[in-house]
């Protein structure tokens, strides 16, 4: 290669690098604009100002955010309750981002750019945070952008321990957080993303009271289904928790016994099938211990299948709109029906596509045997015009299910409602007579202490174990 040719190549590189850096910087700026357009859909967060200063090789962005006091008020107790006592400065925060443009950001990697973001609080709030974290940042985020417009964002939050004020009886309290690490691999415009997060431990103690989450892990793999519905995603999300322990706090009337979950999981799958989607949710735990009694393994699986995707997206957008409206949320605290009126039209339109609702599995163990319930319901051939006709809906309702429950468990539940031992004995005897009569008629099956039955409702008629059944006949039993 001649000296002249070498000089030409060097000159071209000198010109090309700043040009490519400027172009990549413009691409990252567009990505940030899209990001905050999506933030605008969040009901609890307002973008009060945004300043983006872009140079050839780097850029800085400063975004001022404010948590909506009205939304917090509506979510907590309604508009007529006492105002939330939170200083205005505590609701404000600033996100400061320093961006190095590619193709060699910081001359340490090959990428479209690297953005380092941190939260900046008021002096008052920062002073309170420093009491817990010292000079550490509450959250740090580094985003590496690829040349295709997507990238990987990594988030980290440090561990901390903070002493809580004594409760009403003077018991000391403590909150411990073992930190958080998360990674989001996203496509251009957040059209799709995968997420992994690890939250090792969260523990709150107050006297003898305890709330402890151990070994929390979250993962997701989702994609946007419609370009005009930026918050409507399909895919999967999974959460696993090694254990959840709850011990009663002082004066806790709702929780009188310790509760322990072990190997707990929550899975959501939303697969897309042409014009339709399914929504399948599964909640389970190997151990579900209340006091000394273990009800595990326990499972609660529900599903909504054959859901018209476009109609579901419209319903979701309307729900987000209502959720974002502080005045509607405040009114709903007094009259929950105000939430349903604006949802009626898209909800009825969804029914017109004949989705199927399923209780796929509800099961748990008891000292008397395992309990299991499953059911499904859908409308058979319901037209959109018939969704306003209750008689037509009843005639086209197709529902069925099956259950098996320990007989002693049911008898015990009834006896627990009695106010005296005599009443309990009488209720136990009446229950045994009812079971005997239903089993003799073929409506119930009794085997090894387990009562089981099947039921179906179709064409306006109810059958139990394949036999016609009129619930009004139970009055004479």
C-alpha cells in the first residue's frame, strides 16, 4: 500500500468516526424519546421536564419526574380521607444520564453507545438516604445500546438495613434488604424484551412479628402485539420464591397464626394464536403451612382462553385510562361501580367472541385427604348482539366442573360455624343426612372418605353426575 493510499484511509477514518458517532447518538436520542413516550402511560408518574443535550461523541439527559400525589391519595383511601402526609420533595426525583456514543464508547467496547443513569434526589431526601446507604447510589443503571436500536440494561441496588420506629407497645423494628440485580435485553422501541431479576432477601421485623421473602427470582420474555398499543404485551413471566414467612405482628387481628410458604411459584403465559390469545396463570407452593397444619402441595391455576386479542387490547387500554384517572379512582373508593361503567362496552364485546374461563386446578392437602376442584365456563355461539340479552346468555352458557373433597373436612367447616357444642353436633348430624340422601340419589360419590361429583350446565339445564338436578329440591333435604 502506498503512502498516499494510507493517508486516504486514515483521512476517511478520521471523517467517518465522528459522522458515525453523531448518527449513533441520534439513534440513542430517538430511543430515549420513545422510552419517555411510554412512561407517559404510567398513571403514577409524571414527567415534569426533560432536557437532552447531544454532542458528537456524548450526550447528557436530565429528566425530572414526580409521583402523582392525587393518584397516591386515590389508591390509598379516597379523596375524602385525610390527605397523605408526604413532603412534596419526597415525591420528586431526577434521572441524570451520561451517554457515550459509539462505535467505541469509552474506547472499551464496540457498541452504539453506553448510558449510565442515576437518581438524584433533593438534599433533604438524599440526607435521609445517606443515613442508610452512606455514599452509595440507591439505584444504578447502565444501558449498552446495540447497532440495531436495541440493547441491554443492567440495574443494581445495594443491600441495606434500617431500624424502624417502635410500634404501639414499644417493640423495636428492623427492615433488611439484600439488594437487587436485574437485566433487561430489549429490542428497538421495546417491541420485545427479556428480563431476569434476582432479589435475595427482604425481611421486616417488629417485635415478634415477621415478614420475610427469601430467594426471589423473576424472569420474563414478552413482545408487543400491536404497534398502537405500546403497553399490551404477550409472552411469559415467572416468579419463584424459596420461602415466604409471616409471623403475627402485635395487634394483628387478621393474622393470628404464623404462615410459611416454601418453593413458591407464580407463572403467567400469554401465547398468541392468530387473532386470539390465551391467558394462563399458575400459582403454587410445595409447602403452605398455617400454624402447625401443612396444606401443601397447593395449586391455584386459572385461565382465560380463546380471547380476541384486538378486543382485549382495547379493554386493556381503557383499564389503563381508568387506572390513570385519579378522580375516577377517588370516586371508586366510595362507589366501585364507577369503574365498571366505562369497561362495560369492551367487556361485552370480548364476551361476544366466546372466550373460555377456567379454574384449571384448585388443590391442597388436608389431614383428611386431598381436596381438588376444577371448572370451566364459556358461551356456545353467543353473538355480539346477544351480549345485552341475559336470557340468551343463560341459554348459551356452557359450564362444567368436578370436585372431590374430604367428607370430614366439609363436616368440620360446618361445625366450626356453630355457636355451641350442641349446635355443632346437630349440624354434623344434619350434614351426614344430607350427604347420605345425595349419595343415594346418585348425585354424590363416596369413596375412602372422599366426596366427589361432576356438574354441567348447558342449554339452561343443570345436571349433576349426569342426572338432571333442580337446586330447589334441596330445600326439602
